[in-house]
C-alpha cells in the first residue's frame, strides 16, 4: 500500500487507481473460502467502480451528469467499506483492512464534499 505521510494527494484519478490496486493486492492474500470468494468479487467490482465513475465524471457533458457520477463514486466507496467489513480475514490482516476502510471512508467524504460544492 502506498503511503504518503504529511502530504495531501489531490489527483483523484491516481488515488482511486492506487486504492483499487491496493484492494486487489489485499484480496490476493486472503483465504479462499466460499464466503470470501463471493465477497471478493463484489469488493473488487465496487472498488474499481469508484475510479471508473470518477473518470466518467471528468468527461461528463453537463453539471447534472457530473454530480450524478460523483454520487455514484460516493455510493461505491460506501459499498466497498461494507464488503471490506464482511471479509473473513486472519488477525494479521486486520491492519491492512483497517487502512483500506480508512481510505475508502476518506474517498467517500471527498466525493460527498464535491457533491455539496457542486450544487
């Protein structure tokens, strides 16, 4: 997981890409049981959707479309948190999961703020 201490990251396309890569890397280390396999599929989809929808928002044709895409980003970040919490993990993996939840929460708040400022 890439960590930048005492430095704010403003490039959301890059930040969401790195987040999705971190999620994928995390899921590759998990125990593959029936529950986790299904949760992992959902988790990777929702994490990837955050960045994909942000790219779509940046290419939107109208303010209304932009706001809709940003709301989808926020919703996908919330969903990603949900799937991360449901995973069955080893105790040694808890810190990494906590960091991913923290990043998803920050992204959710950023997108919420963008929605509010765009109104």
